[in-house]
C-alpha cells in the first residue's frame, strides 16, 4: 500500500537510500521469504568512532521488495527509505547487496554519503555475513548479523475502510450496530451513564474525545459532535506557549503530539457532522502536524527511539496520516495559519501520507523494542509508560483497523499490557503496583489502559489479563472513572469479552518474572487476595541516554499482605542513590549505570534468586558519555577506583519457614571507605495512605503498619556488630564490607527464629539456607 517514500522536495530531513542488489543463489538454494533485519556492526562513522547501521529488507515471492529502509542510531533519528535497483540470481550460494546512500540532514546532523557491499550466506545456524564500504568518506567494514522473521501480512478476509469512511480509527463504521447493542444491555447502560457524567462534568480532558465519540455514535445526539468540534477548535486556536512550563515561549513537540491525538480522534468521530470549511481546516492542521511530528525539533525534542517524546510524536503523526490517506495532496497552509504550531524545519510542504505512516509505524515499533524490555519493562517508570500508551494505543488500534495488521505483534510491546496484569496486587488503597522509576508518587493504577489495550493483547494471555481487570472492578467499581479513564470505560464497552473466560494469571504467566533486556526480576507467590506477595529487583542493565531513568541499579521493592514494605525514598523525577534501597558509598561513582546479572534462578512456586554485579557503576566518571546511544557502556569515560560490588537477592515462599515469605539480601562492597546498607520502609506517600511504625532493636528492625496485623522483621547476620538505625524513612546499617540480612513477612505479627548454626548455615524456622557473596542456597 505504500508508495516510494519522501520523493517530494521536503526530503532534506530524511535519508534517501538507493540500493542495488545482486543475488547469486539457485532457486533451490535461495534465501527464504521473510523480513530481513541487517545489523552492520561498525557501518557508521561519526565523531571519531564507529557504530552500527541497521537495514531492513523484505523478500517475498523469491524477490526483494522495492522499498528497503535504513536507520543509523548514532547518526540521526530519521528513518531512511530507498529502492532496490536490480536483482540477479546465478546459483553460487551467496547474496551480495551493493548499496549507496546519499544521507540527507535531519534536525541534528548534516548530510553525508555512505556505500556498502554486503555479502550474506545461509549456514546451519541461519544467515550471517560481512560487509565493507565507506561512511562519511571513511572506510568501514565488519560483520553482519541477520534476523529473519515473517513479514507483516493482512489477515484473510480483511476489508479496509472505504475512502471517506468515518469513524475508522478506534471504531469502524461496521462496528456501530454492535456498539449500540452492547450499550443497550444492563452493563452497557451503566457505562453510558458513566460516560455522560464524565463529559458533562467537564472532567478528564485527555479522555474526552473517546468518551464523546462513543456517545455520539451510540446516541446520535448532535451535542456530542459539537463538543468534539469544540475540542478541535480549542487546540487549533490555542497560543503557542507550553502548557507545562509557563516560562517557555514555544510549544514543545510533546504537547503538540498530545494535542494532535485529541484533534485526530475528534475529527475521526465527528467529521461527517461538521461543515466542509471547518473539516478542511482541521485537515490542514493534521497535515501540518503530521509533517512536523515526523521531522521533529523544537525545545526539548528527544528523537531517541526509546524516548516517550519520540513515541508520542510518531503515534500522533501516524493517526493524522491514516485520517488523510485518501485526501492527499494538500495545499500548503498559509504562513499565518496555525501560529501555535512550532516552526517546522525544512518548511511547511506536506509529506506524503503513506510515507509518513510508514515512518510513524517504524518509530512506534522502535519505541516498543527499545523503551520496553523483552517482557515489557520500561525503565522510565509507570507514569511515562501510561502517558505514552495513551498515544500509542490509539495509533495501534487505528493501524489495525486501517490495514488489518496488529503492529504490536512480534515486538516487546506484546507485554506492555500483560506486565501490569502480572504486577497488580492488593495494596493499602486497593489494587496497586509497586512504584519503580520516575514519578514514584503518582498512582500507577491503570485500569483504563488495561481496557484500552485488551483487544491488542495476544490471545493466549487475554484470560489472565481479564482476571486482573475483573479484580480491579470488583475492588473499586469506580476505578475506570479516574483521570483519563473514561477512555477505558468506552473501550471496554466495545472490547470487553461478553463470553470471555478469565483464568487465574498463574495459569497464563509464570510466577517468576524476568526481563533480561532491562534487567527486571519479580517473584510472586500467587494471584488470589490481599495476602498476595511480590518482590521486585531492578538491575537497569539496559540504561539508555536521553531518557528518564533514576540512578537505581540494584534496587528492590517488597509488597504484599496488603502493604508496601520496601519502597522508594522520594517522589521526585531526579535524585541520587541516597534516595533508594541500595548500598550507599561516599566515593564518586557512575551511579546512572546499571548492574549485570551473573546468576538467576526461578522456581514454579515463585521463589528464586538473582545475583547482580555492580562493578561498572562503582567506577568514577572522568568525562564523556558513559554509554553510547545503543546502550554500550563506554569504559573510556570511566576510571577504575578499585571498588567492587555485588547484590544477592533471594525469595522463599515455602511453608517450612513458618513465615508468609522469607527474603535474603547479601550485599558486598569492596574498597569503599564507608559503605552503608539502606532500605526505605516509609515515605511521604505512605505516611498518608498507610502509616506505619518502624523500630530498631540491636541488629533487628520491625516495620508495623498501623492498619492490620501484618509486620516485617529484618535480622542482620552481618556485620556481626551491625550499627542499625532508622531515620527519615530509611533503615540503615554500617560496620563492614558485607551486609547479610534476613527479612520475613508475617500476617499475624509472629516471626520465626533466625539462627546461625555451628556449620555456618542459617535456619529460619524450618528453612535452612547457606549464603556467600555469589549465591543464596535454600533447603526446605
């Protein structure tokens, strides 16, 4: 469906590539069809160093497609389309790709040139190869890593929207009769009442277009179409100053993207009810927004693939492109029209909608594979995840409705919704998630997001997600009416499975969670009630520059029995390790770097352990970027000052101990002048929602919430003469290089005896354990 990208004069921000391909394989030996992702290690030369080039090709029907794409992480943020000039197959058993790239500037980099000769060979372990060429006039060469996957395919029988058909993004016209039928059920009437109250009260600005749009197509009342027009008018007329920082004189790309999502949804729901002049004005706005959001720029612009800014911008541009797909080309808006829109680099000439949609799709998929780990973990934290999903999910729904393809499939984003079904548990305020990352004080309960994304979740996981969704509604029937959640109510009206069978998440997901890409680990005893327990450890092993990621490598959280026990130390965006559950050192360290996993064990009942090596973050920064844009630690920017560190974290949910759960931490820091072990057991949020008392008695501390009988006890095995204190919400200990502590949770307040035996082992009730600085071994 896509035409050749960026062939208009506005391509000066985009990399245009011309690829010539010579293939020499017999039809019997030819490479199989599929999507080929090539990584040319060392294929880019920039700023005195080499980095990788990425090239995507599709082979179908024994031929290479005509639109390959390239991406240079360390050069610029543009997606670089090209074309294949020739294909030859002669049966010699290898494929040679000759490529030439005129590289045009983007908002941050000048133009240059590149050329490669890539040789691909299929062997017993798959396809790999090598390359040589030039980038920016410098010779480059290296290996080629190849990943092959199935290309995106339109499902059989899919019928795309007809030209001019609206709505078509969140709701297809053909779905309106079913929506109205559902709205006339007992459950549906209650949801419609909630939506009416929400929009009539003027609450929930970010959710109003969806609530209004569904109400309009359920009831047919013109007042809802007029209200949608008011939303669009508000954004089209609003001045250019940032709504987040009054001192800023220019609208930022993030705000522009959020506004564009609202305008796009309002247009899609109500375009047929608006007069021609206003509808055409909105179309010009969307066309200009689509172009500017693809090119990026302006104050604070972050084009990194893992940035929430990038995800917002690409998703909003993609929504605009899908709405305008049957209306291209557009007249160039007058220079004084929409003065609130930031200046667009390269002028206001409108991009081709198919081109913009492909770039948007690739940008969103890159966010899902870079910002999210292989099990959906986002180091930026819950607040940025939920905010970004509110732009990405409309785009993903729209893309599927327009093309029949679920663009979530095959990406890390498949876990974006299930990860929260995994992490929810009963807390002091109802169903909750233990906060990790930026925005710790912002309640990350996202029932609206669960409903919004439910229909995109892989079918095998939907019953487990549905269980969590239903528990949320049982715990708090008004949950979906919270800020931004009328969208969830509306989407649940369309996508809630009337005959769906929930299953306990233990039947859909393992009880031990492991995101290897980001270094996130969680151990859970069960999914049942207020006695559920979760322990989480975050290594931050994939730290990325230009992202909100607090200096929290190795932190842990413990929640369960209706309370949060090991928590965050503050609620600010930034802060040092002094505000986290880690060992503090007086030396200057590269605290933004992450830890490395050296051991992991997960058991079917949720018990397990992980060992983290922290040596690289204990190095001293000496200037320069600590990591490259692709996440590689830059050792040249670090000074080895002799500090070494490890953290061992183990969990046992067995009954032998007599406690609801046993947690063992063994922390070692060698070479530091004065290491201090620290765990926050209280903070400003909990003082209001779940007040507790913390007491220290020799080498032992107790955490006692005032609500209920559950308690935590911690006993320090090392140092033998541990100086344990409690101050400002934190339990701390000092007095040695190794800290070993056993913590138990008890619902009754009674805790098992912790005793060191003559053979050096430790017993916790009926549980026996041994530990060293590498592992904890438990025997039941």
